[in-house]
């Protein structure tokens, strides 16, 4: 069976990004044949270029493709790095939770419209906390290498719910 819309696809892949200053590629994620990545193609939950690079492949086919930053998680945006008043991070006694709010930590936040997002603490000052709200892979070219392990027709339930059920997928 060839990968196309409305199919459940199982792949084993290795995702890397370029190292700093042109250094060796850095592993971001690596699946295995025992724990593959299983998804419903065409459900709009994956990067479009990831799906398009797999379209037309079948079980046993190998793949090796790159997705430029702008078509992946976007270019790094300097305006997504902001200083927030330190008061936003103090508890009711005026203390900063240094376990949770520390340089390098990812912190769950809510914006003015109620959207949940993650911010990485870049710097803690006397009056502000500098946060980076870019996706961790923003500005990075994505390099996927792997193999197609399985392709099957999605069930009507999977199509209705927009995700895979059963092994490797969601369980209701």
C-alpha cells in the first residue's frame, strides 16, 4: 500500500538539526522499530512538508529529506523574546520559585488571549525575567532519515476523531 491521504502510517526516523556554527548535526529525536511514530496522514497535525515527503512511499522504503526552517517551525523571531515583569513570577509571599523559574527552564504560560504557550527563561534580572517564546526548533533546518514500517487504511473512527487509535495511537 502506498502512503496517501486518510491512511495510518508507521515510520522509524532519526531527526537532526545542524550543530552550532556548522558543527556536526545534533539528534533531536530518534524513534525505533519497537516504538515507531504512528500518525494519520492528512489530519493536519504534522508539518505539511513531512507528509509530502512521505507521500507515495510504501512499506520498506527509506527516506532522507530536509525541511528548511521557514517551512518547519519558522524562522527565529527576535520579537518573541520579551522581558516580563518579575512580579508575574512571584508567589503570594513575594518570593520567586527558583526551582521552576531558572535560566534554561521551560515554563508554561498563558498569553493575554488565554492561549497556552511555553517560554524558555533566558535571563533573570532584578525587575524582569527575559523569556524566549520561539519554538525550540525555530530557525533550524530539520533533517529526517528513516524507513516506512507500515501503512494501512484508517478506520472511520480514526478519520472522525482525526487521530490513530490502538497500538502507537490514542486509546479511548
